[in-house]
């Protein structure tokens, strides 16, 4: 018997992916002055679709592809990190992470309520 619906599992995977993206974006900010460093990002849309569509074995997460951000312009020192862009991405990512965490929390409260009513 599986207590957790595909939605709960998908939300958990999405939160994991957002945490990975947050780490990648903070690495970009940390390397903003490193010559030759290329900004990276996560293809969140594709990974999110996989999280909700693909059946996975217990404990198996969705693979997240981290790639160089091909849209970022390269400066003369070979670095492609734009701090304003990265900070905006971090802010948006944190907002999404907070929203999904709240949704997942509500799902767990509903499950807890259901269990309490069954007792």
C-alpha cells in the first residue's frame, strides 16, 4: 500500500530540484569574479515534467541536468555570470521553493487529519 499520492511524490521531487538549482545559482554568484567561469543553470521545466510523469522506484529521485547557461553573455575575462540576473533567478527560485513547501505541508496536514479521523 502506498500512502503517498503521485502529487506528493512529485512535489517532493520538485522541491529537491529547486534546492539543486539554488545550489547551482549560488555557485554562480560565488564565482562571479572567477575568470573563465561559465554560469550554469538547471532545466527545471523538463525535470519537473519528469518528476510528475515518470513512475519511479521508492527512493529514486529525478535526474537533474546541470548545464552551462548558453544564453549568458561572456565578458572579456571569459566569465558569463551577471550578478543581477543570478540574484533575480535566486529570488524567483526561493519564491517557488517556499510555495511548493507550503503546498506539500498542507498535503501532509490533510494526511494527518485523515489518519486521526480513522483512529
